[in-house]
C-alpha cells in the first residue's frame, strides 16, 4: 500500500504523505536510562489534512540507530562483522554468550537493541581471546549435544 493511502490516526483521513522534516527530537528510554535524540533531515509520514506525524519502519530504524550511537552500543552490522571475523555462526556465538540464537538474530537484524551489559560482553568476547577461552569458544565451536534419558 502506498503511503498516500494510509489513514491518519488523528483525523482518520487518507492523507498521509512522505515528507522530510528538518529536525526531529525525541527521548527514548532504554535499559533504565533516557536518551535525548535529535535527528536531522528525518523522513516521516505527515497528514496533509491535519499535520499529524507518523513514523514508519525506516523512521524507527533511524531512531534505533541513533539510540545505539547515543548509548555507545554496537550497531547490528558491527555485531555481524565481528562474528564473521571470528568465523562463527549465529548458533555458535549465541551458545558461547549463553543467549538464544533468536536473540542474537534480532540484534544482528536491528529488530532488538541489546542491553548495555550484553553489549559489553559482546565487545569483550570479540576483542579478547582469553575471554573467548573462558566462555569455551576455543574448546569447541558447536554446542554440546546432551542426551536426555526418558524416565
């Protein structure tokens, strides 16, 4: 559906149009902290009838990237790049970090923003062979297969 056909949530008219605003300011809470963000040349959907603004997926992605930058977190592409540099699959890295593979996948696609503590663990894991050794990355690259006996 084109953006022109979207209905405004404010006036209910089908008048939403893509536009660029010079400056968009917002405050985003993440991991117990608030971050004031200012985005310039920010694309939004704006109602030609009442002027209401709506954010689409691309606007949300820009806000998320700005939040990661403001919080000093790794961007999704940086997580992917570091994982690949170490020759690990998502499954392997998730195993070593003791997280679900789906969680790592969301971090790498930008669908979820990692907490600051997990970002610190990622950085330590990526930069320190000793940390990788402690977390078992040098001992085995695949999760152990555990057999469960039926009672």
